[in-house]
């Protein structure tokens, strides 16, 4: 049985997710860690650096900075963070937690279209 150790409010599409009674949904364990990793990257400003960066080598440097930042989360096994940057609209982040196994999340960084 998995304990609900890391609990957080669920954020979906940048907004707080509410139930029919306007009470916030909660997330826990792996999903909470994945959400924290996603928000860590977004708040760091590294995702924004990708929008203006067209140089492939300099983009690779930003991806390395992202991996190093994610490595600072003590709930993740060092060396297991992998970024999939093959899709031009988002980055997929895979990592292994010490307690709950694999996490997977995406960070959308495509410029909004009109």
C-alpha cells in the first residue's frame, strides 16, 4: 500500500482544479512530485529562455540547466532525469523517485498562437 505522503492542490492548465462544490482537488505521491517538478521549471525562467533561443547548441545548454535543476529535488534518484525534446510544443520529463517509481510530466513551452 502506497502512503499519500506528498499532497498538494491539483493545478490543471495553469488553474486550480475544483470539484462541483468548488472545493479544490488534491494530488499526492507521484503526481504531486511531477507537478512540483513542472512548476519548478516554469518558475525558474528556463522554459521562457527556450522561446527566444534559436541556436541548437544554446538550446542544449538550457536543457542541461533544466536537468541540473530537476536533480536538486531530493525525492528523485540522481541521474534518472531524462528530457524528451523531440516535440516542438512541449518537453516531456521522466525521472525515478526514491519511493514511488517513475514520474512523467510535460511542460508546454510553445508560443501561443492567435
